[in-house]
C-alpha cells in the first residue's frame, strides 16, 4: 500500500513537471551552440563516464544532482529545459531513470540523440518481494522502500568490467552524434578504459583471498560487483527510511543467522547512528559501500570511490 501511494504521488508530481516542460513551448527550438555539442548525462556515474570520454571537447551537464536517488527522482522544469536544449542525452538504462521517457517526449526535442550506456549488457534479474532461495543472489525483502526494475538490476556501473562496456557505448554514441571529435573521443575513452582495467585488476588481486565471502545488503546495488569477484550477496534486507523498529532488527538478525554472513553493507547515505545500533544488536560489522551516486563531478572520483569500496570489502570479509 505504501508503495502504491508513493507511485501515485510520484506520478502526480511527475505529471506536473512534464506539464511545466510542455509550457516551455518553443524552448526546444532555442538556437544551440554550433561549435560545441551539448550533452546531458542522467546521474553521477554516467556523467563521469561521459566526461571521461569528452574531456573539454563538449559541454556535459548533470541532470540528476549528485546525491539524489535516481530510483525516485522527480523531474523539474530545469531538467526539461536542459533536455530541450541538448544535442545528446546519455542514460544508464535498464529502467533506472523511470521518469525520463515522459520528460523527453514532453520537451519535443526531435533532434535529441539518446545513448543507452547499458546497451548489450545482459542484466541480472531482480527478485520479487519476499522471494527467497539459496543462491548467490537471494533476497529477503522488507516492505518499506524497495525499488523494482522490470528490465533487470540496473546497478551495472559498480562492476569495473561492465563499466568498460558502458564507456565504450558512450564513446560510440558520441562519435555517431559528433563525428568531428571522433579522434578525441577515442583517445579519451582508451585512457579511461585502461584505468578501469587497472581498477578491475586491483579488485581481483585484493579480493582474491576473500572468495566466497558472504554479506547482506540493505539495498540491491551490489550483485554485479559480488558476482564479478566471487563474493556472495546472500540477501537484501530493506529497512525503512525513518525509524527502525525491533521487528526490523529481528529481520536483519534472522537473515544474518540463516546465511552465516561476515557482515552487512549499507549505502553511504545510511544513518550512522542507526548503522551502529544495528551492528551492536546483531554483533556483526556494518560497513558502508559507496554506490557512487554522490560525490565529486571529477571523472577520476569514480576510481577513488571504488578503491574505497575495495578497502570496505576487505574489512567486512576478514
């Protein structure tokens, strides 16, 4: 019921934003800078990958502010204006940006070229609520604020190997949209992909002693990362965004005991006090693993955040 109310609320607000976008009228016909391709990237990881490819040869704008949750994001008139004036829109895809299709349609930008960064990536399936089975991607869901994507789990950017494919997709799409800068896009993409390869090798080297390490996550963001490096995300126990009840704690304890996990992983935005209380109650470490949806806009920040994630996984799996 709560989820239904949320969807109705989001639909109402989303429709209002789209109506505002339509009211912009001829904004999509605003003369664009012919000397510089204007690119809009939906959220932080896609922005960093895109900026890593373009360098200074194109203007890249971030659509969803860093730190905002792309799952529940509600479009604004500023978003509509940005897309209306853009040449290229780069998205993660796999159903992550649920608001995007209606927003793009409302702006009437018939010249907009869209790049799906997850094209040709085979997604992992997301489990239905309360579906429970014993493999590397079991889920023990709560009823509070789950996000279900019919196209599969969209968190592919947290796997450095799949991130390389996303960068390649972005590179190829930008070359198609802006062939004048093909050489620059190829050179920059090669450098960024090489760094992703090095990151992958570092993950492999540092996590190889912990193969089979079992953990529970508070959000279903890490199955690609776990699968890539032979870790086991045994369950997803979703918790409310406000007050955690004793019943919630019991759900976590039950899952931890059932799967004999090393610890629990929360996202960076998770409340520190609640995290410490849960760790005390279940007598297991609770650490934060960065989904890289907040932080610096510098394309190099992805590598900083992901290397911090290596350290976190080492700590949780010891």
